[in-house]
């Protein structure tokens, strides 16, 4: 079995518009069971490492040589880890075993148990508020360098990242539920406040590089 690997390094908004405008200069380097793809566009460098345990990598694909006997089961695991500007790869996400919660789901559940419990006569409003709690918990993200600072992402699935305007509004409205979200959002935005003009990230002085004024 062979897994052909391609990467276009498209910007999020190019994906949303289904129109890739940038064309990256690409290099491919097989490394045992991994394929490392590096790309450059103007002065921006991106990369991705695709690993398939037990496979043999070439510049075009990851190949398994496996004989599956009758009634035998066989499975394979792939990981795709991005890199940026030569930085070390991010830790790959490992899907939990059946019946096991992921660390993110566990943190969300712990958060929901800490916020005020709701009981009211109108069951429809109660269900709406409880669902809102769960949705807000799903938007909580952490900075690996400051895990104590929990912030609010702008929205799923397209904007699971920190946006100045959206994150500030959401955390402000959540003050009666969890004031720590506003504190973490303010601290994280302050650390990332724009200082230079960068057309690629849209960073400007006083503006967060991930879009949205602060």
C-alpha cells in the first residue's frame, strides 16, 4: 500500500475561498518512515513532516509492504506535523483509545464542573445555557508557553485561534461565568501586540498578527 503525499501550504482564507493563489517552492526529503516537505514563498518558510510508522518513505509516497492473512486485522497510524520558519515540530495529536477522553476533552469537562450550576423552571433556557457552557469550554485554548493562561478562540472550525476583537468580546461576556478567561486573553494579546508591519501575517503596530485590533 502506498500513501501519496502532497501539501499546498494554502492560507486559511485561500482554503475558504477554494482558490490557492500562492505557489511555493518545494523540496522533499525522505527520512526512513517520514517524508519532510519544506516550502518557501518570498521570505516565508513552512514545512510539514508526514510520518507513517513501519513504512518506507520516498520523495513521492510512504509505502507499506505487508501481507495480510485471511481473517487477519491490520491497521496503520499516520501523523502530520507542521513546522514554521525552521522551528521544532509541534507535538502531534494522538487520538485517545476507544472510551478514553482526550486531554483537551478532559480539561473542558473539568472546566464545566467548576462553573456555576444552573437549575431553573424553564427547561428550554436551562438546556440553552448548559449547551452554551459546553460550547464556550470547547473554545478554550492554551498557550504551551503559559498553560495557566486560558484564552477564548474566535470560533470553530475556521478560527480556532486567538483573535483580538472576537476573543475580547467573548471573554468579556463570559465574566460572570469565568473571569480567568478575560485575564488570560488580555495577557496573551498583550504579549502578541503588533510592533512591525508584516503583510504576510497582517501584523501592524497595535494589532494582533492573527487579525483583529487590540
